[in-house]
């Protein structure tokens, strides 16, 4: 079985609404694979660091037709007495709002560090929007 046939078999297997994860893709193959999935569902790509968020977002722009949201992490350690950048906070809130309100398939690219941070409860975000 060729690599192309293997990929098509995986894509066929993902047609069901179940959640699943794929690992081991290299280069821009992760963006291509996500773009193939993103035609019908929302896709979240978790990447190792903030630099990879920008890289994967750029790769997705080549392959994807749907909206791409980047969920940035704060570039300061969690317990330092510094305030996070206002632009970063605004982008994080904007991404959360879009995820909550959007009914179309879209892509979210997020770093592990950004996932580890606490966020507003959904009820509070929607009540203040």
C-alpha cells in the first residue's frame, strides 16, 4: 500500500464524528492533513511552541479554505509579577469568542503553553461579549 493510499484510508476512517488524534507528521504534511479534515469539521492543531503556531498557521493558509484562528500563549512565565501584552490578551479573547459563536468548520492552532493557561469560564465570556 502506497503512502498516498494509506493517507486516503486514514481520511476515510476519520469520516465518523468521533474524536481522534494523529501524530508523527512532519514538515507541512500536518497542515495538509488538517486541511483535508477541515472541509467538514473544526480542527484543533496543538503544536509544541509559539514559533510553531506561526509556521503551521502559514502552512494552513496554503492548503485550507476555512478560517484559521491562532490562540497565542503569553510570553511570560505564569507567576511573574508582569502583566501580559494587551494585544495577546485581545487575540486570545477574540479566538475564544469565535470558537464559541462560529458554526462553520474552522481551524485553531494553539501551543501547549497556551493550552495550559486558565481561561475565563464560557458563561462569563458570553455574558460580557
